[in-house]
C-alpha cells in the first residue's frame, strides 16, 4: 500500500463517520487523521480530501446520482457511497490522474466494501469519467 493510499483510507473512514453522524465535531475527525498518519504531507493530503468532499458533497452527489442509473445514493451502502464521493472528488478537483483515482477507489471498495463493491465502484466511476473531459 502506498503512503497516499493509506491517507485515502483514513479519509474514507472520516467520510464514512460523517455519513453516519453528520453532526459530529469536525475537530474530532481532524484529530483522527493526525493520529493515524505519520507525516505532515500525508496528514495534509487526507485533510484536503476530506474537506474537498465535504465542501463539494452536494455537487458530487448530484453528479454521481445522474451517473448511477437505477441507483439512488440513499440505496447504496455507506462505504460504496463514500468511496464514490472520494473518487469523484479526486477526478474533478485534484491533479491525481483519473485512472489512478479510479484504481485507488476500487482498492478502497475491495478492502472495505462487500464482495461486489469493487466492480460497482469501478463501473460507476468509469461512466463518471466517460462524461468528463480528459485531464
């Protein structure tokens, strides 16, 4: 696992917690990130992912809802939903290459989701990417 993969894993855990407990204190999440990651660069990377998904969640959810035909975000497993948000955020707003963002999301889904999560995430993010200009 790469160091940035570990930061994504921690970011996913925070986003999952946000999903289950939307009124949680953001400072607790920030402390969680700092306690789980060793280097300042990784802490900053994880914080940027979490804050970016939080800030753009409405847009990300709308775009993912349009991409995921026959699937409302509410019906998705919380893990899958948050992996998709994280992957879509990286595709839209970061300099992470699109294919790397998808591969990282698929690995998170494989690690934390159900047996079908990785294929589900891969399919939706592939369609999501097909609707976006290349970077």
